[in-house]
C-alpha cells in the first residue's frame, strides 16, 4: 500500500480548523488535525510546502518510521508549528492503519482499559451568580466534573469567561487583530477563593471542581493560590505558572497539596522531564494535535505512569473533531487515564466533521467504526473559508503585556 494523494483542507465553520487528508492506492483515507489556534496558516504552509511532497509514495503502515523521519529530518525540531504538522500526519496514518485492519483505533493501542471516558465541562460567568447558573447547566448536561472560571471585579474582560448565546453556547469572535484584555493579579488572587467558597456552598463537597490560571501567576503567587484553595479540595489547579520554567513548579509543589495540571502548550516530552521525574505535577495536559500525534503522546503517558501521574488531554473547541476523536481512542486505551476536557463543537462543525464518538451522561466513547471514526465533508468545508482570528492579549493596568 502506498500514499498517492495528500491535501490540506482549511475550513471555518465558526472557528478555523486545519485538516490533512491522506489517500492510498487502495482507496483508504486518513484524517489528521493540524489546527494551531491563531496561527493556522503557518501550519498550512508547513504541511503543504514542506511535508506533503515527502508523503507521496510512502507506506502508510510505517507510522513510527514516518514520525521519526519528519521529526529528525527537518533539523529544526520541536515547536508548535512543527509538532502540529507532524501530528496531522501521525493521526492520518493511524486512521489508515486501523481502517486497513477493520478495527477502531483503540484496539490497535492495546484495547479498552475502561468502558467509557469521564469528562469535565466548562462553567463560567461574569460574576458568581452567573457562574452558579453555568455550573447548573453543565450538571444538567451530565458532566461529572466542572471547570469554574469567573469574571474578576474591576476587570472588563477575562480570558476563559466567554460570551454566550441564549442557549448557553459560547459566542466566538473572529477578528483581524487580537482583543486586548486588562489584568490585575492581586484582584484575581483575592477573588478566586471566594468563587470556590460560593460554588462549594451551593453544590456541596463532592463535585470535582477544576480551575485554570492560564499561566498568569509567578511561582510565589501560584503557591499562595494553591494554599488558599486547599480547604475547597480542587480536583486540580491548571497552568498556575508558565511551566516552560520547569523548576518553578518545585516551589509550588513544596507549598501546597492542591493537585497540579500542566502542559497544554507543551509539544515534546522534553518539556516535561523534570516535572514528571520529580513528581511536580499530577496531570499531563498535552493535546494529540499539538504534541506530534498519538505516537509520542502514548509514550508520554507511559513515562508519566511510572510516577503515578495521569493523563488529561487538552480538549477545547479549537481542537477539531478529528483531534478529539484521536484523543478519545487514546483515553480508552491507556491505563493511567485521568480525565478528558470536552467542550463539544457547534452543530455546523459536527456536520463538517461527522464523527462516531459519542457524549452520553457526561462520558465519551470513541465508537466502533474502523479508524478514528471521523469523515470530512469537503464540499461543506469549502463553503466555510478561513477567517482571521486571534487569541486575546493581556495587559496590566500600566499597559505592559502580561504573561499567559
């Protein structure tokens, strides 16, 4: 079997997605997600101009060999653009391999380790009463765990607290320049414990609550927040400080027993080495789409398992259903699964990417379709072309650009 065609499809059914489609001489097709939110076209060029020409004529069954060739052969290793492009190839090859075997992907990864995949949903509000309503909505949808994010008094806008339409679905803003949001760390540190206190008072001690700091805190500030949240027993505190400085997590870990989750902006195992071997975190958060695919992420989870660290694959709306499907197959197979982030997609996105995975009673299952179980409607995708869109920029009150 040989790859005879490779094309890059860009579509925007509400937000931008980048998809690689491979076709073999036996008529099998494979899809891979290469979406890099806010930098989509950089990955499109990387794939179309530099990777696609290398794929024609390759044996699609040689997944590991192709991965190593693309990673090592470019000389310029790592980085989100490179790893998103490699991820698309890797997942598309796994898709073809599983289809050739007539099996869902998780069966090729060792079979199921559980019956279904537990998830958490996103609850947010501009103030605490609005947040409580959002938590109620997520619980009504069946989510067994909820991430809580709240507006901060005195700040006009806070990332993670989205506008919603009448149904509660997030309103996506596509624009030619980044939005600018203000930020006040002291106000945030004062407010978040009160948010947890209010949610616990309303919903009791058993509901697993998660919170994301979006990399905004220094190590000392993160340690303080982790300590302040201990009475409310969070499921985790996510991205409390920019973790590319892996040593920073030592101070946080020494100061609090609040579980820590890190890694959605990481793209290789090297970003995790100290964090895992020194047991500075409890959950690894990388996405299939941004970590180079199923091949390296499975290896990361096996590495983490030696230190009793669990998986928690990044799963926001900007991971396409292709990337989500690959994640759910991996979730079902790995022994040290922790939890899966799941925001769902718009109905239009689900029409463009028809998928076999299901969400029932707050849990996901990849389905039994051969491969990853996703089909791309290319005609519908073409009807929704790329639209410029960016993540916001945070600035302090003095105008300084703030860290994520």
